[in-house]
C-alpha cells in the first residue's frame, strides 16, 4: 500500500468519524425537542448587526456601496461562513465529548452562538478566523490579477459594437430557451422576453452558461458572456485600475493588522466594484437579474452599477421560501431573508409580496408579475392519451445531507415523502385515472435510499406515468385535469393561475391550514379529504 492510499484512507476515516458525530448531535437535538436550535442560531446571526458605520469603510474600497457597508459585510459572512459548513460545525460540536465549536467565526458571532448554549473554543476559533481573513485578502489579490490580465488581453482584441442588453446571473443550460418541435419553452429568458415590465428595446440577453452557442431568440440575440462585467477597455483604464489596486491592497492589509478585518474580507468584491467604476457606462447591462437561489448576498459591484444607471432586479422562480407553520412553531422568517438589500423584487403574488415586506420592510420596490418560468430542458413532452392528475413532490435527501440543512421542522424526510406518494397514488388509483408524476429534479444518490426504492416501485405501476424532471411544470399541468402537490411547491400556484384545481396534501397532518406559505391554496391533511377532493374535481 503506497503513501497516497494511506492518506486517502485517513481522510475517509476522518470524514466518517465527523459524520457519526454530526448524526449523534442531530439525534441529541431531536431527543431534547430542540430540532429548531440551529435554525434559531442562523436567524439570530441574520439579524445581528456589526458595530460598523459608514465612517468605518473606505470610499476607495467600497465605492458606491460605502453607506451600505455593514449589511454588505453581514451578507457576505452569511454566505461564506454562515451556511451549511456552520450547520455541520454546530452538529459536530454537539456530537463530541467536549462539545466545543471550532470554526472561523468573528468575535460577535462567537458570543451569539454561545448564548444559544453552544460551547465555543474562542482561542482556536479566533485563530481560524484570522487565517480566514488572510486567505480572503490573498483571494482579493487573485481577483485583482484576473481583472488586470483580462484588461490587457482585451487590448489585443477588436472592440465590439455595444448593444443594449440584459444580463442573467447564475443560470444553467436548462434556464435557456429550448425549442423542441412545436413545444414552447418555459424558461426564464423566454419569460423575460414576454414580460411587459422589462427594459424596452433590449437587443440581446447575456448569460454565463458554458457550451451554449449564440443564437437568435424572438428577434433578440442570446449571447454568452463568462462574467457579469465586461473586461476593462483601453490602456488608460487598465493603468488607472492598477493604481487603484495598489492602494486598495495596502489599505486592506494595513487595516487587517489594525484589527479592521472587513476590508480584507471584501477585497475580492471591491476589485469587481472598482472594475465597474473604470468601465464606460455604455457597455454595462441595462438590467442585471439575480434569482432567489442566491437570496442573501447582493454583490458589492451592483451598487456601483446601479449608480451608473443599470437596474438591479431580484426575481423569485419559486414560492417555497418560508418556514412551515405548525402547532409547535410559527412561520418565522428563515435564515438570511432579513439581511437582503435588493432594490427591486419580482414576486408571484401578494402573499409573496407580503413575505418580502415582512423580511426587509416596506421601503423596497416590489412588482407582482405572476408565476415566473425558470427551467425547461430540451425534452419533448410525452403525448398523454388521458389527462390524469399531475403530482409534484419534493425529493428528500439522504440523512447525511438532510441533517446539515438545519431545517426548523422535520417535513422533507423520506418518511413524509413516501407517505405522500403512497397515499396520493392509492387515492388516484381508486378514481381509475392516471397519475402524472413529475419529480422536482434528478439528484441521483443524493436522494434518500428509501425514497429511491419507492420511486422504483411506483414507476412500475400501471396507473403511474413518470414525467421527465426536465420538462416544464407548465406543460405537465396543461395536460392534466387537476394538481396535487407537496407543501409548498410552486407548481400548485402555477396550476391555480392556469385555472386547474390545485391542492396541497400533508400526509401526516403536521401543517396548519392557515399557513401563509400556502398562498391561499387549500391544505388537505388526511386520506378522506383527499379522496373527497378528487371525487369532486376529477371525472372518471
């Protein structure tokens, strides 16, 4: 056995040991009735403001985002160190004999976490925190180098004619238009092009999805652009940016040595913000659109782009964003939402508009636009001889992944998911109709093994038609008589908008029927109610 194999064996052993401790920690929370403890810690960190004012931030580093410095810092920490890794660290600590949290945390967060009963190793966590900040400063140097190199590279290229364009951040191939025969594509770009509220006279839509050729969609160019921001143009811009970078690196390092860590933390973000300042306004997008998978952090550079005239838009492709309301817990605002600072929100309905206001207050611009298409793969919808009932569920993750999510309520588990599918399948079979079942997405072995077993069983049932997850929910609902959904998937709202009978089904009777997260869709909680609902809305 060679040294490399021994090393891999040690790594696997450490991972297995860590996982066992996490599972033990989760079990202790469940046994003590404190399953929501980690969620409460994360909600507290979301709302905990750092003792920083505008005067603590350098205009050279922050630019147009200087007055938003504290919220930018808080948002960035929430996504960088306050996510799943922190959940795992807390569970791991609970499962250890000494019970101490060892994780790179700022002092303020160490104090808050301690208030919730966790033992924090202050010295080791402080050392990790300082190492993390130094690593962030080095990453900032790398980002600056990339911007300068890209600027020099652009000097050798022919300048392109500037067109008015919109830029979509963080998309995948399934979010782009796919025309299959005569089938409409229900993706976010197609939705944007038909939306009456978009910028007028947009000539192209840009995205960062690799290996997608540029093409014409409804008279608008679909263009690949690897980064949201174009490269610096001209030797003067590159030289000016380089001069700024020298000053910024010095300020960040000097402040770090003085205990003012936030400039080093944000150096890589400041690099992008400064890039906007040295770009002509004419080559920036007229609209930058971000979706709710990245709801917490508004990039620092967007404040600069907004100042230059670009519109920054945050849109919801989903409505399943709230905590469940049960007899034991209220529907409080989940982790991260109260830290948002987007200037413009596109929401599906008034319920979601109310959720945004409860999260960030009334001083924001909210537009109710109806359901927002998001994903549509290059898959043709199968022809269905009879309509049937569309069924939408949520795929439960295997336990090692689920426990790290820090869910406040145990609902998206294999037990609940399988009960939902079994009871819905039986009720539909009794009506002698088809079950058009569309899973949310294919996640492979990430899915819980008991759920995968149930999937295999139902896929072989004569009354079940398994729909490819890449097919748009709109197309499935179009071909169905009625819709049954797991709380609180967005498909239920699309069905209501399309005039189809729509209901949520809670197989264990855990959720409250007046939960605002249901957006006014009825919530059924027993087999008898489900059978009665099907009898009323589905003709045999």
